[in-house]
């Protein structure tokens, strides 16, 4: 991978032969684990403006109809978050000359709160081509990380690193986006321009180097760097002051660029049934009760999924774009015989996408009902794909992939010119994407929404075998027993297996809850960039052996701070907690009363503790504190920094996902805590609390 500096540019064609479709990644870390930002993409014409508001892609408008741009969402890494964007350069309209990739903060936060700001461009196989790191971020609330632009017949990448203190609203306005106002839906007047400038005098509209100018305007015939941001006191000022436009959070459901796009979603609650009683079963498109063997489940599940992917373009594109597939006409096949040695091999499925006369092909290997993938089988498909010029092999099972812990070990022959990418998909991720589309983001028509609903019904049926991660593995019982009778020793390799299973469980909890809420839910990893995930899991395994506890943190957009989850194997309890900062300048008693009022609908057994510097603050159950909020005030009169809210639940002890199982108990604990506690804290306070 080539590293470039701010203002530099490089030809993507010169970096790789397979750069017609790229995946752009924006990443950052936060010392507190609570930092976050939202990506956005703008398609610009030769005048440096969007052709229409549909050329602005962000959280509420994540994909282009032609497949040229698709926001793939956040992926947790061992040191923070990574937001990925699929860009099919062959599908970009000819009148689009620049693709600007940006990110924005909200709720009073700035990019100075984040560390390791970085942009990477990879080809469709996942191989990184070029990287760029941003240094010295401060008060900026929006950043242009970089841009892809046309130069003749090729595409180039430029490292920009240009910051805005006016947030997403200021950035979007500079490129011709009419931003909706609060409440009435009319656009606010543009804020006083604080757009970065490189010269002493502000750029005139359309002047070389101005935000709205073409990429090549600065120096005809040469690749000119984009100017760095200037201090605020050198920014352009509008003579007649106008009401400032508030920065627009990308997650805000009520505030987004106006668009005529109409999408179909389904209500969460079904309409009144016409059945006479509960014994009448609704007819299903994909019935499952007759499935008796694992082979039948695998064949049926593969066929059901691939057929829906081919028929619902938004869904098929959502799943394959993450694997480097182009946007185009998709066809899917099952049980295809392919020559290999003495006898042909039959992968469970094949996905083919046609774009501009070129084919992208992936072989699919499916497992259901918790069955593990077989390395030998996957290796055979990798060899077949390499010989036949296919692009990818996709494994699909109930297991969840972890960074630094491959699902199967395969050998890649470096002498082969053709590269084959190996990807993994969990059934939980499939269900998550289907739910996001039909419940929150919408699909093209009602028939597509119904097909996705039928797919969800199939995946969630008890006999489908497609329930996601549901087994803590063979090491779970001996490790749990060893902790209980204090016979397990530090360095026991089985503890590492349990830690990996715990991480998979937390990731699946995030997928389920995020799909239900329509919000981003991600595990929080408090580790620096470049840290070894195996070393981190080894340290967690040592803590498990010494303390008997598994701990994790997860962040849900729109919630107050970070939700902590601790499974104590000695007490057999699951604790879920969150810290809520006290309002700045508020009287301690007023802050306590306000918190108790906000938790009027929370469970009575919720534990509330005052957070006091240097001492353990008073605590009690909500049931006891409701009549006496003053009991939360420390006797020493010390100021209260905030409050810790904790729910304690009994823990299942079996390793599987049965009603009494450990997996089910953790999932239920997080669900109860979010809906019973976090949801009552209020979105306005939560925005501020996240940054505390």
C-alpha cells in the first residue's frame, strides 16, 4: 500500500489492475471509546456542485440507484471504528467528475476528540492501494478526507484533509446542497461562511482552489493540491448576518436534504388477523417444518437467500458490495458442478454479477445449525475459483467473524496472478440487513418488502438452522467449572477460546439490537491502532481466569454514553450499566430529582449510584429512591459528577442458545436494559452524554 501526504494525488489505475470498483474506508479511534463520526459522499459536476440533492449520500440516503455509491456502514476494529463506502467507478455517470468523501461530528463534538483519522482506498478484492492519515485535527466538526476525480480516461485519488468548523451543514452548502431547517422543513439561510481558505483573501465563487471549483482548476494540465484549512479569523464573512444553520447530524431522522425518493417499509406490528383462532397458521412462501437433516437445511437456506438476493436489488447489492462486487444484473445459482480433480465439486451456491459486459463471480459455501466450516472444503473452492478466474469465495454460517481470527485457514498461492478474496458472512448479518431495509430504510416496492419479510420469517423459524451465533463452544463448560472451583490457571488456552466466543456474542447482540432500532450498534474496543488482537484477547483471557468475569462495552447511536456488559461467572450474574453525567452547573438535589423523573418507567430493581470523585457515592434501588431522591447526595457534600445505572440479571449456565442458556441470558439482559432504562434517558441528553 502506498502512503501519501496531504495534498498529494495518485492514479488508482497505476496502483492496481482491479481498481474499477473500490472500497473507501474512513477510520478513527477515541480514548474514551465513545467517539464517533458519520460519513457522507458527494458527487460533483465540472462546476464543483452536486447535480441534484440525490448526489448527496449519507446515513438517511445510503445508496445510489445505479450502484455507483453505497455506504456499507461501520465495522468495529480492535482500535475503534471503520466506516466503509463502496464506489463502482465504472457506474459513475459521465457528468460526475469528482467524488468527495467526508465525515461530520455532531452534538458539540469536534474531530479533535478523535485520534488516528485515516482514509484508505482498497480494490474490490480488499487489497489496500493507498492510505492517508490526517494530523492535527482540532475544532473542526466536518472534514473532507479525500476525493476521487477523473483525469482523462483514468480515476485518481487526492488526499485532502480539509476541515470545516460549520459542520455538515456548512460543508453541504458549499457544494450546492439545500439543507432542511428545523421543524417546518424549509431550508435555513446559509451560515456565515467559515469554509477553509488558503490565501489571505477568501476565494471568489468558482475561483481556483475554492470549495466549489473543479478539481483541476487550480493549475490546468497539472495535479494541484487542495488548499489546507485556514484559521477561523481568515475565513470569508458574509456582510449581512443571517441566522446560522445548525450542523445536521447524519442520523437525524427529521432533518435531511429534501428528496423525492420514496421507499417502502413494513410496520413492526402486523395488521389484525382474519384467523378464527391461534391454531390457524399463516401461509409462508418458504416453509420449514418439514426440514429434517442438516443437508436439507443447507440446501433450502442457500436457495432461499440467493433467490431473494437476485429478486430484491437493494438487498443483493447490500450484501455483495461489501465483498467488492460491482453494481449490475445479478443472477444466482445453487449446486453448480465445477471440475476439480477426478470428480467435480458442487459449491452450495454461485453469485454472478454482470456489469458493462464483465462478470464478477463468487462461490458460496453454506453451513447451518451451528455446523463448522471445513477448511479442506473451502480450500478446494479457493483453488477452483483461482483457476476459473472467479473473484471471491463467500462462507456463510451461524458463526461471526472476528478480526485476527479467521474462520478457516486456507493457503493462498502467491505465484498465481489472479487473486481470490475469501469473505465470511453470518446469518445474523443477513437478518440484520433485511430488517434494516424493510423496517427502517425501505426498498423499491411492496413486493420486495414482502419478499424480505418472508426471508426474515424463514431465518427466524426454529427449524431453519439460521439463527446466528448460538454456541459458546467446547471450552465454555470446563472454563466455567474451573472458575467456579478455582482450579483454572492463568494462561489456560481454553480461556482464549471463551473470550473469542464472548466477542462473537457481543457482535451478534449489536446486530440484533441495531436491526430492531434502525440505529448503529457497535462493540467498543479500547485499544490503540496497530495493536495485536491476539495479544488483546490473551490479556482478556488472563483477566477471566483471575477475576472470573467477561466484560464488553457497546455503543448505540442516540443513547447516553457507552453500555457496559459484565458476565460474572462466579456469582452467575449479568450486569448491564451506563454512566449518565450530571448537567453542568446543576444543583445535586435537582440533578438527582431530574434523573428519577426520567426513569419513571424504568424497572424498580434498577440500581442507581452517585459518581463522586475520590469516594464511593451513595446507591440504592430505584424503588427505594423514588420517594427519597435526596438519598443519592453524598454526606460529605462533594459534588456529583454523574450517576451509574445498573441492572443485575441471573445468568444461564448452558453454553447454547436455549431458554436457560448463557447466550440467551446476555441477549435478554442487554435488551431489557436498553428498552427499560436507556430508552428513557432522552435523545437530547444522550447526545451530550456520549461525549462525556
